[in-house]
C-alpha cells in the first residue's frame, strides 16, 4: 500500500482539501504583541477613568465581561470538540464555564446588582473562593491532559465540573459547613488567606507543568496561555494584599482578572477556530518525530549488527578454509591469501613470520600481495570459492616466486629486540599498529626499508597456548593507515589462523560478536545516562533557586531598615548581592542547554573587573594569594552584556584561586588590543598554580567536566559560550608555572554571527 509522505497539512492546505471546514484565519484577528499591548493599555485606561466616576460600576462591568468571555470560551470549546481532538480546549472551556456560573451567581446576589437577595460579606467571599478554585483546577486539568490519553469523555468532564460546582455551593448553602472567611471586627480569616495561597499554588503548579507540556501546543498558544496563568495568579495575590473594598489595588485585581479571561478567549479562538489543524497535527508531528528518532536509532543498531554479522560470516568462511588442510605450506598460502583477498581481509599485502626457538629469531616464511592472492582465492566469485580453493602446486609456486616473497624469506629479526613492531607484538601478545614506518626505531626502520612497507599492523599467531609466529599486513600502494577499528578483526583472524581449531574459533568469534553488541548497548546506555545527568543537574539547580529567592528577599528588606549594628546594613547588602549572583549562576545551569540572550549595551570592563576584584580580594587574602589588578587607562567602552561578562571573569578568577591552595600570585590585566583586525579589549587572567595536565587540557571547556571535587563543571563551558556570543575569543596558554586565560572582546561585535544575537533578533 503506498504511503503518503507529504507530511502534516498546514491550515491553508487543510482548508483547500476540506471545503466543509471554514477558514477562520481570514475573519478572526490574530493577537500580535503590538495589538495586544494596545488593547490592554486602552482597557486599563478606560477602567481607570471610569473608576474615578464609580468603582462599583467598574466592578460590575469587569465581572459581566469576564462571564461573557468565559461562556464564549465554553461554547467554542464544546462546539469544536469534534474538530480538535485534543481535550485541552474542552476541559478548559467546561471548567471556566462552571466558574462563570458561580461568578454570575455572585454578581446577581452582590450589593451592586441586587437582582436576588444580597449575600452577606462572608458568603460572598466563600463563593469567590469556590469560583477561583474551580478556575485554577480547570487550568491544571487542561494542561495535565496534554500528551495523555482521554481519561474521561466530553460529557463526563462537563458533568464532573458541574457536580463539583454544585457540591461546593452546597457547602455554603444549605449545608453551611464552609469555614468562615471574615472575622467580625478583624477582617479576613486565616482560613481565607491560606485558601488564597493554595489557589495561587495551583496556578503556579499549572505554570510549572506547562513548561514540560509546551511541546504539545504551538509557541503562540503557549505564550498566551502562560500570560493568562500569570494574570490569574497576580489577581489572586492582589486579593490577598488588598484588605479594603474598591481601592486602586482592587481595580488592578479586576483588570488582571479581565485580562486573563481575554487571553483564555484568544487561546481558545487561536487553537480551535483559527488554527484547528495546527493543534490537531501537533500530536501527529510529535509522534512522527518520536517515530523518526526511534527509526534512526534502529537503523544505526541494525547497521552495527549487519557489520558484526558480515564480519562473523567472513571469519567463519576464513576459518573453514584454513581448517580444510593440515599441511603447513598450504595453510600458510590460504592464511595470507585470505588476509589480502579483495573479498576477504582487504589488506594489500600479508607476511608470515614464524618463531625459531633454537635461534630466538623471527624469520620470514611467506609473503603474498593482493594480485598474487587471486591465484588461490579468485576475486569476484561467490562464497563457494572458499570451499574450492586453488591449492595446486602451480599456484603456490607462483606465489613463492614473487619478488615480494623473495625479499620476505631473507628477513631475520631478534625476538628480544624491542626496536621493531614484530618483536613488540610477540612480547606483548597484542596487535601493534604502525602509521609511519619511517618514524620507527632502527630495527623497524630497517625492516620497513627492506620490504618497502606502507602503514602496517602486526598480530601474534597463538596456537595451543604459545605464540607460533607473527602476521604482518600493510598497505604500501594506497598508503592508507590501518584504523584501530580493524584491530579486533586482526586479533580474531590471527587467533583462528594460529590455532587452526575451527569449532573453537567459531565459538570465540560468536562470543566476541556478543561482546560487541554488549559494548554498543553499554555505549547507548552511557549516552542516555549522561543526558539524564545533565537534566538532573538542571532540576537540582531549579530546586535550589527557590530558597535563594527567599534569602535574597529578606536580605533586601534588611537593607531598607536602619539596624543598630553599624555594618549590619552593609552585610545585608553583601548577602543580597551574593544571593543574586548565585541565582544568576543557577540560572546559567538551567539555561545551559538553551540559546542565551545577550543584551548588548555600553559596558566598561574596568567596572566589571573592579567588581570581580572586590568580590575575590578577601578570599585571596585568606588563602595567602597576592591579587594584582593592572588595568590600562585607555580601555575603550565595549558593547556587551555586563552581567554575563562579570560571570566570565569571576569564573576565571575563582578557578585561578582554587588551584593555588598554598598561595601564589593571581594577576588580572586589561589592555587595548585587536581581534581579527578590529579594535578589541584583551583581558588576561594569570595564576602561578602550576599547569594543566595534557589529558585534562582538551576537556576543560566540556560541560560537566571538573577537576575540583565540589565543582559543577560548567564554569569554563559557560564562559566559553558567553565569549562566543560576544563574538570574542578565549585562549589558554599552559606552562609548568601556571596558566593564562586570554579573553579578547571586540569593541563593536559583528552583526549576525553570534548565536546570542540571533536569538535576540528573534525575540525582538
């Protein structure tokens, strides 16, 4: 059956192929940033002017408008539930519809619109809490439904919310067991305030969950819905702070409530009427991407299995061919022909050296090139050729008369000498790879010149727990290096050739193939673990951020009070500043996997470096480190992100300080210079803590790589990324005395080459 590979339809294509579907994109306005701001500012100004005349009238207008909008949201969500098969919009509409009914009851029974018997202030507050709770649960349930199967039907959601609303109203009247919200003579009860905080918690939970479910919505809908959650949360917070009635703060709370309703309405219109197919095919696109990724993983695994299978099959045929004879001469010709055959080993030449125990020498026995191998193993024939090898005397004699073989049989090498690769392979019992024969020691270089070797490899031949010879294969014609990936093939081939035990060789090969599959699986698992490790680091950073915000907030409050201790305010300011810096560092970890936004502005690096000096001076003094700061007077002002640049130089300074546990000299200097022919500022951070090990040097900018026990491994990686986003350059000069980090920043960054600036242009 043919498969349609055209991909998901866009809205225009869907409307053309489905004439019965109305194209609402031409009649419904799209909420742009400019239009949205203009609308909200106009409404806010209108409500403010109207509040000067009558605040109760503003209250009534806002409540009526919100109710109308929420009812419209329900009608749209209910009538489009068959078109948009995602219950997100239906749940949102149903939940907010029940919320609107409670708000309507509250409005009709209020003192401003006394259509029914006016409610007492306590009962009105209870109804307010019920309505807000239903609205918060509507947001939470709608977001939770994204990416999950439909747990309930459409009607079950409707009746569920209706029954929940009726049940909550029954607690107020006639059962009258809902706790009191107003204490006479004192104001709001503690229960009411805590209940409001719980509602705010539900909204915050909805926002947190939306971060992980945003991939199921379009970016436009995600932004609008996030703003709606924010304005609902702000409205609840204002209700807690506003103890009076009809004040300016009260007006702002109503404005936020109306704004949330408007945004939810636009979310419903955008997701159902205007772009139904964008919402419908979002799940299809997500599933397609997941299936495509799974397919790619399976293709890679199948390719690796296919290579392993081909290698196992090839080695099996070689083993059968070598085990087809017990004649040493025939076995030597079969082994070398198999190593150099086009449809076999694929090397250009193969040489066999055997061990002479009496003389302690390795002596050349036979050498076969690729053109002579076809005499025994003809190229281009099917697998049956392995069972019908040309082992007649004429073919073997032709290989022996070859000029290359005449040179091989004259070679003699000492077994105990370690100046050649053959002796090393014999002594270590391992395959030895040689990429440059001319760069070998005297013995190896002499052998290379005698046989005119190209890049080669030596493999020991082991039979019955003892080495009986060494196999040498090389590529003298193409000069192609033998890659390490072929090292295993040589080991297996040499093991089979040396032992000549067919069944044992085959079993070993199958075991090695199984080990190969296990290695591949372990590598995949290791890669997944590293990805999860990065995710966990980001989650831990997110959890640490919350208590830091509280600490910083209280420290800020202390700075605004006149404390008795003379330096208390100064200490509080330092705490607040350092907490802010820690929040920024945690923010770097959270945003490490995302594109960073660089806010370019005029930046004086003198101020940046002076602030770093002030922060680190006491730490250096306590460690016995002399901290020198040499800044040139003619440093030009650059365009950059002050906060990010400060983080870069603070990271470099902290790293330099941490490597000098026993004291030293830390020098930070800045001067005018050039970068890629343009004016630049060059900042150098130098320490005397000793150099960096070569094996560590190549990993210093890798994320999560750290040589410190308490390090996150992100400092230098983040610094490197920030400098790249500033179109700058960071160099490392390593020596035995210490390390120099040289940062070059252009005065005016080039446009359009930085990932950071590209992200900023998108955001704008």
